[in-house]
C-alpha cells in the first residue's frame, strides 16, 4: 500500500509517493492557486495535479492510483482551491486538525477519495487596522509544524520557524497545540530584490552560495539604523566602491532583509514571544543559518536555538499530512484504500 501526499501552494504543486514512511518518488508542476484565481476555474490546477501524480506513480513499478491513499494540504484548500475549507481557529491540536480534514471525491484525479487538511488562523475577532498585527493565517505550514513535532519529539512551549518565500513563525504550547503564527514576506522580497531591481546587476541575479557572517551582521545593523530601503541600496554602493565579493554583498542584503524577521519575532502581537522560548528552525540552508546567526547575536533571545536539517526522504509537509490523517483514520500503512470510503461517510 502506498501513500500519496499533494503539497500545493500559490504557484507550485509537489506530489510525493511514500512507502514505509519515506518518499520513493516525486514530481512537480508549476500550477497552484494562482491559476484558479486568474482563470476563474479549477481545470488548470486539477490537470496539473493529475499530471504530477501520473509522473510520480510512473516512477514506482507496479504502483497504480487505486493502491494509494491520497492526502492534500496547502493552498489547495483555499477558497479557489480544489476543496475549499475554512481556516480553523487556533489553538489547534493534532487531533482537532485531523477532525477538520475533509475527504472529497475528485474523479479527474483519483477514483479514491482525497483527504484535504485545512489551514489555521489566529484567534482574533473583529480585525481592524489597530489590531491587525495580532492576526495571521496559514495553509500548509500547520502540517509542517506537526511533522516537525512528530519527527523530532519537540515539546512546547516553543517557536517553530519555517523560512521561505513567506516565512512562518509558529508558536506551540505545552499541550503541543498551534496557538498562533506570524508571517513575513522576507524570502519573496529577497527574490525580487536579487532578480528584478537595480541590485540584480550588482549581485549577478544570484543569491549567496555561502554565508558571510560578518557582512550578514553588517546588513542587519544597517537596516536597524537607517531602515530597510536605504540598507538595500547600500548593496549597490558596496558593488560600486568596494572590493566586496559576491557572497559578501548577497549576505549583506540577506542580513538587511532578515532584520525585519527578527523584529517580528521580538515585537509581533501575533506571537507575544518571551526571550526564554526555545526556537527550532528548519528550511533552506542559507536562510536557516542566517537566522540562527542573527538570533544568537541579539541579546533579546536567551533560549537555545536549534537548527534542524531538512531530510529529502521525509519532507515535513508530507510527514505532517500523513500524521494528521493517521490521527483521523488509523495507521495508513495498514489501511486498504477502498476501505477509506467507509470512514468518509460522515464528512
């Protein structure tokens, strides 16, 4: 028996085939919620998921879709996704997230029902411009968080940091519940600055390949002193008037960009973080290394910072999605896909 996880975001979808809790095949397509939002229908996203699924299954000898349990998470459950599910209100435990999952029949993708896992939003009512910072939403990071907790036996209270295009900072309490989150666009800003601004020429449109700790801290200090916009332009000045290497310039920009993430961790009302809260960071190497360095250099933080390397055979999104659905229906490896339909009758 095989498990298939579908991780679908705004612009990309990744399908993975699992056996014995490890990925044995995967495929991706450049489709996501953006396509349904743009066209007004779900045909492109449906076709993209199906294509990625077929390509992934083709890599496993003797594996057919009829033999698979299907689990989906991410933006695919948003209003314009394949199975819209409203956000659940935090705090949310693993069991509560599992109870919120919905099984949908999508025959264009699979003859078996597909389980869809909802996102989570902070418990803020009557959102206004005055309390906006206390509000946040996530779709996909909730399964990554529970995947991280399951793989590494992390006990709350803790802050889970998942840097990426949209970096997520997720608080977990002593009951292992997700109680709130905060989001920044640091990764997306870094991408735009590196590839689509005047800095592209100074950086050869490339990110740092190796972190330069000194220039990372210089960039963060500049942002703190003169602001983000000025410190970004300083990368251009480094290029024009100094002999700084590519990695030094790119690390300077990274420090300036991530400075705002550090500010969010310390001051966001969505987190209400205390200095002694343990922090666990997992994601792309350069981003995680940079965040660890900046946190360790900031006197506000007094607790341990733990860097968790990604395991390509057990990506957090898939581990978490499987953990959630197993909480709902039992051990998936021992479950016949055809029997899942009986479990879904109450949905």
